[in-house]
C-alpha cells in the first residue's frame, strides 16, 4: 500500500506526464495547421484538451485533499508539475489561436 508521500509524488508526476502530452499535442496541432491540415490540427487540439483534463483531474485531487484538511506539502516536484501544467494550458490556447489564424490565411490565398 502506498503511503501519502508516495501518493503525493505520484500525482505530481502524473501532472507532469499528462501536461507534457497536452503540450506536445498542441505543438503538433500548430504544425498541422501550418500545412493547412485543419482537420488533423483540430484532432490534435482535442487530444491536447483531453490530456489537459486528465492533468487537471490530478490537480483537483490535490486541491480536494487540502480542502479536507489534509495538508499537501509543496515541494520542488509539485512546483515543477504546476509549471508544466501552466505551460501546457498556454500552449493549448496558443495552438487554437494559430489554427484560427492559419484558417484565415488559407481563406485569403
């Protein structure tokens, strides 16, 4: 059985993994949009969103623990995980903007 320390690190590493996948999918969406492959770009954007939701679920689990009075210790791994999550959110949002921009560009040429 896992102790609370192992569980804490496991959730942080899950956030890192899922947020990393979300960011990679967002970047792949931009690459597809650059080639005017909008269906593929939107598919990657959906995959990114799915991974973001999974990472957010991990984050929410920790927030719920804290709300229930079970203090969540902040450590460098958790800070790193939150950084990955924030960057993935930004990458996903920017990917959507790039797709929209490339769609407008495609219509103009």
